[in-house]
């Protein structure tokens, strides 16, 4: 009986922590989306030219996409579309993608880009957006 109580308490704790993490990520995504919306407005006001965005596979092959927007990092793997969406342009290798192109799906933006990645390179989204506006 004691094991059942412990297991049910543990299950409730895990569910609570999961719900709290989801809530925090939703708040973070709202804040990041607001930064991106402001960036797109500023980029358009400055007439910062967009370009055709290309995706890249993990092996380095480049693929066409139907997207237009602005790359945010030097390796061109993170971008903001002119539609105001945030994209990671790293995709799995694809033989058909090489012929027909790929269509990356928008992702939920984070306030810290690259947070938790193995390479240890993380940067605040706000800083990336500001750098991109100053480049031109």
C-alpha cells in the first residue's frame, strides 16, 4: 500500500513539473515571438532586403526552400521568415529534397538560441536580432 502512495505521489509530481515546464516555455515563446515581430517590423522599415532561405542537411548538403527572410547566424542555420516565423534550417538528408526542395516548419522560438545544445554555443535571441539589423 505504501508503494502505491509513493508511486501516485511521484506521478502527480512528474505531471506537475511537466505542466510547469510547458507553461514556462509558452511564456518564453510569447516573449521571443514579440522580439521577432519587432525585428520584422524594423527590418521592413529599414528596407533590409530578404533573401531566399536555403536549408542545410547535417552532412552539409544545401536544399531550396520556398521561404524568404533573414538569416540570423553566420552558419545560416537559423532564420526569421518575412512571414514573422522562426526557422531552424537544419534538416535531415533527403534525396527527394535535393530534387524538389524542402519546406522547413516554423518552430517555437526560444529566448536563448542554442540553449542546451551540445556545442555550448548559446546566444540571446535579442542579441542575434540586433546584430542582424546592424549588419546592413
